[in-house]
C-alpha cells in the first residue's frame, strides 16, 4: 500500500501523523506549509480543492477530513486498536473526534485569524475573546471526561492523538490550560509517548 500524508507541521495533521506512527504504517510525508500558504499552490489545490491539511493519499486515492483519516487508519491497521472494538464505544470515539474537528477546532481558528471571518478590525479583539471563551468552555467538558482516566478509553486510541493537537494548538495561542488538570496530565502522557516525540522531531527537522 502506498500512503502519503500531506502535512503542515503544527497543523491538525500532527494528529493524523501520530496515528499513522501508532499504527505502524509505512508512509511518506509531504510538507505543505500553511504558514507559507502552500495549501493554495495550484498543484496542491488540484489534488485537494478544499486547500486544507491534512490530506491522505492511498494508492492514488485522496481522503480529506481528519475523522475519516483516523477511522481509515484504525480500520486498516486493526492490531494497533486505534478505535475501541465495542460498538457503542466505537461510536463514542467518532463522537469525540467529530466534536474535536467541528466543535472545538473552529474556536482556535477564529482566535488565530479573526480577520478571516470579519473585516472590521475593531471587532477582532471581541472575536478573539469570544472564541477563547468558547474553547475554554469545551475544554472544561473534556477535563471532566478525562477525570480518572489515562486515555479517552481503556487503552490508547486515535482520540488521544487528535486531542493532543486540540490542546497543543491552544497553548500556542497562549491560552492558560493549567486549570484543566486532567487535560494537562493527558498532554504530559502524550509527550512521553515515543510516537509523539517522533512526530515532533520530524516537525523540528
Ligand atoms: N475539516 C478539516 C479541517 C482541516 C483544517 O482546517 N486544517 C487547517 C490546518 S489545522 C488548514 O488546512 N488551514 C489552512 C487554511 O484554512 O487555509 C479536517 O477535519 O481535517
């Protein structure tokens, strides 16, 4: 199988990258640096007209959306157990990842780039304040979910890979997340994981 991950270091493709490593997949990484707006380059836009990262190409076929990629990785490499086997827990895992992707990611994006959503500069500080408050509200819910747990389920899953990025990206917006003790402990455990360190080393190189 020929697998290529289109990745921008620090973007939500970090989560896909970690899960591919956790799965033991043999894959190539192609860097599309969103800080340089490379997702808008004609060659990349032809491949992924959504002009977003991550994008996964498997044997010539492309897949967008982190939740779909995470599910594909888990189901293609079942021995890694990246999704729970119990039917209800499996759906709970999809629910978590759907929440991360559509219920939380957007708040970080609005905080990072308010100008993308509103041309009135005077409103930007308000957008930032509100998006930060909405992010923090969601994190409080996740903190409660993680209470007493090592991972989202009784073993490591793709949800842990994905949440790592949700937490880390907010740190780069200078959000003080120390109030969320269970999320913070989860982040520490993630940093101790070999595959997270490998992904971060790839980013740094
Ligand atoms: N719905 C997509 C969102 C992907 C997304 O927003 N990626 C960001 C990086 S974290 C991106 O490509 N941003 C570039 C842009 O919006 O121009 C997913 O879940 O994979």
